[in-house]
C-alpha cells in the first residue's frame, strides 16, 4: 500500500482519552493518517464536509449530537465513507450498534474498559485490522478478473434447512436478505460473528425489520420451519437429532478461525444430521470461516451460494468458498433470496 495514498481517518468521541488511544494506535501505521478529531456528531459532519475522510470512527454516546443522529448525515455527505461505530458492551450500546450497522455502518468495535490493559490492546489490534481489511477490500488494485469456478446446481434432494454465515457487514446484509425469505418451509440458522449480548438484539432487530420469527438460539430449542435462529455470541451453535426433531445444542468449546460463534461447527453439525439436504449461503465477512464446513456440505451433496464481491462489505468469507469451487452460484445480494427460495421450494420466482 506504500505507493497509494494514505487512509485518512476522522476520530469522533467525546472522551479525550479514547481519542488519544485511537490516534496513537493508528498513526503508528505508515499507511494511515489521522486527519482530525471531533468531540460530537455535529463537529464530525463539519469535518467530513471539509476534509472528506476515508474512514470515520464514530462514538455512539456524545453531547450536542450523538452517533446515531450523525451517522446518516455523515453518509449523506460522503456516501463512500467507511463508518466504524464504537460501542460499550451494554444492552443499550449493543442495540444502537445493531441498528447502526443496519443503516450502513461498516462494523462495530467495542470500546476498551479502563480496568483492563488486555482489553485495550485487543481493541487497538482489532481496530487496525478492521480498517486495513475494509480498505484493502474496497480499494485493491484492479487486476484481470479471475474466473470463479462454480458447481452444477444439483442438490441431492430438497434442502431441509437453510444455513447462513456472515461477519463484517452482515447485519445489513441479513436484513436485506431475510425480508425476502418469509414463509420458507424450512428453518433458517445463522452464525453472525458478534459478541455476547449483541446477538439477542440482532434477532430482535431482524424480527422487527423482516417480519420473520427470529430468536437467539437456546439450548434445547426445536427447529421449526419458517423460524430464524441466531447463534449466541460467545458460543458455537450446533444441533442434535432426537426422535422427531432437530434440537439446538450450544457448545462452549474453543474458538475456530478466531471466532466464537463460528460457522464451521454449525455446518459440521448440520451435515451430520441432514447430509446433502442443507442449503448454505455465505455472506459478507472477513476471513475464511465456513470454508471447511461448506466443503463437507458439498461433499455430502448439499449446495452453497456466496455473496459477490461488489455487494459485500468485505469479500473474505464468500471469496474463500467461491474460489475453492464450492459454490453453485456467486450472486449480488439482491439476487440471493430468489435463488434460495427456488432451491428450497423447487418453484421458480418470477
């Protein structure tokens, strides 16, 4: 990145300590330039209009104008700005962060607590990684388009469950996808990379936005057709089969691909129960979580589709499964729901 322009960043927070921590962290990287700071949302809008930053790190709770009020105004002023929300790990902070991501914020990071040096270091590391990954995804040098290998769309039998994996950019993508997947004759299970306390609020937000019955997965819950189950933050969501039903079994095991919940345990578990009768959709997200689970699903006769690069905030997870040749289709987000509905019901959507 050294021959390209530096990533310009605006830090918006009413805490001088937080502003200093973030500024010091980012300015240590050669490809980043902090162009300024702001104490509240109103100041932020003025700086965005004047300085045109690439990235805005936006606090939620601030005087004069809070982050949620400022967010749409910032994106109106500069639609291509990457806005990262900074939230405390609280019910209110989680709820606002979920709504912010549904409105176009690229991601949410948890503020460091003053009582923990480790937490502060983790925050700094995650912040830098998130900014660089988002920027590289959106501004990679243009090269010849690599062909994406695709498998024939020939499931062994009609799917009995739809499994979705997502990460960065996922809350908005899930909202847009699920609103067009009402009344499916199968359950929908989702692993979205999120911390504890965020996932229950994500389920509530999706239910309100999409008109589906959505809930955070709980140990012993029976999967029901047309309902949506979100893996809880801090636990893997797996499944077991009883005499008549498929039941959620939460797993407090080790993280996979640095994630907990992880997409892979969910898919492995579904494969053990349903074999080839699983339909998978991999949405926007960093990393490659879900790759090995998708490989098992495909080997058993199931199908995988992935979100395309142009509609993804980060084309990491979908890129991994696409370039491994595991996908029956790689589609813009707007085309995924009709494809999934046809795959699951067998009826073409007009």
